[in-house]
C-alpha cells in the first residue's frame, strides 16, 4: 500500500510540518495549523481585535507586493518593528499595536503551511484557543472518518532547512486533539492519541514551553512576553478560519 501515511480510517489525525500537511491534505476535510511560537498565536491575537490576517510564505519583496495587492499592512520581523510599522510576528507587539483591518503575516512555518493548504478548510489553532477550536470542529461536523481533521504541528527549521519538531507545537496540537477527544471519543489515530497524551500528562504547560528550546530562544532574545501570551491556555474563544485567503473569525 502506498497510502500508509494518511492514517486512514481515523477522524482525527496528526502530522508534522509542511510535508506532513501536504500529505494529509489529500484526504483531510479540515486542517488545523498549530504554530505556538508564534504564527497561530499571533493570528488569535490579531483576529480578536477584528483584523483579517493573510498568511504568506516569505518575508521578502514579494510579501510587500502581496500586501499592497491586498490593501493590507505588512508584519515585519520582531526586531524590525517601529512606530510607523508596529506589526510583527510577536503576539505581544500585535496586542499593543494600533488596529489595522488587514494584515499580511509572513512566517516560514505556520504561515507557509496555511498559505499552501489547497482545497481543505484551514483553521489556526494554538494553546490560547485549543478548546474553542475543538468545539468548533465538532459543531461543523469534522473529526469523523467521513470528514477527517488533520492537526499539523508546524515545527521549526534547522539551519539546513530541515524540520525541527518543536515541543510547544506538539503541546498545542495535543491540547486541540484532547478537546476533540472529549467530544468524539474513539476517533483518534495512534499519532493523534500520542499528541493528546503529551498535553494531558504535562503538569505545567506554561513552564514546559518557557523551558523548551524555542521558549529559551525567545526569552533570551528579549521576547519573554511572547511566551507568556502563547501560553495563555484557553484565554481566547476566537476560531480563525481561512476564508478567501485571510484568517477571519467565524461562528
């Protein structure tokens, strides 16, 4: 069989990174992208204020042209934010920034997965909105064998471009899968069940994320507040759904 990677027969599936998303998107009715530090966390913060967020794969000259095309502000790198361009991938900075109705938010991980997800419905999930996402998926009829959902932990990149599995994304994906399992018992693939267990058996998720490689990188770089925002477990009830190219809150 050449479709062993699809986790066929299970309503809730789990994979890693862009390659995993591309594989599972061939069968999934819905993809949940999880990039806790920090793309999907930043999306939850932005949509709470009413901003529509356009994911984009690259932060380069093409991103600027794309933002102009969409009539949107362009988020810059964390260290590049200024008074005239205050929007960045930092969720803490986005929370302080003035309102903008449209924002292009590039990132090589979560944003890239969302921007290339094909025909599947795409949702932005994080620790901040894990239960809300799980409940929304069930209300929409996702998570069954006929309408499977693929939860994708985005991960990070090593210097050579290969995937570095990121613990915070495993926990974020696990939180969403655990919320789904409470409503749809028995539909998890083995991969999804292990992800859920990683969340359920972590005694202090906030401390674990702060002590992780990604958390230590941000804290050491002066962005400890981003880690705090990212670990506000279930503080957000917004469910950002990709509609006409932009993440928008839907009911």
